[in-house]
């Protein structure tokens, strides 16, 4: 039968099938685009985490190196001062301990602000 001679119901069913096929193709294309976007976002997120981790590691290593140098210098000074004035050594040790705690706290706050 020709399209113009077909009953309206059959013609409507064929049009509905064609529309469903178009919608299915469009949905498939949209899903593919969404999958690609999600994969791209996941890769960017992994890169960001990796970069942040490397930066944190570098900052931590630098801070530990500096702290080690300070401890060595302080140890030598304290050893000399311990013999001469033990009360001064106790006071300086307490101040250094507080300063280290404040410094570590500042580093931790800086890392978590990002």
C-alpha cells in the first residue's frame, strides 16, 4: 500500500516507530558523550590529586629538612648551655617545643586550605 492510502493508525504507528528510532539514536549519542565527559573528569580529578600529593610531599620534605637542621644546631647549642645554665636550657626547650607545634599546625592548616 502507498503511504497516502494507508490507514491513519498504521501511518501513526510507523511515524511513532521512526520517532522512537531517532530518539534512541540521540540517547545513544548523549550517553556516549556523557561517558566521555565522565572519563575526562575522572582523569582530571586523578591528575589534580596526584599534583596536590606531589606538592604536599615536597613541602613536607622541605619542612622536615629545615627542622632537622634546626634541631642539629639547637642540640649543639643546648649541649654547651646545659653545662653552664640548666634552667635556661629547660626554658629554651619549652619555647622551641611550642614553636614547633605552632609551625606544624600552620603547615597542616595550609595543606588543608587548598
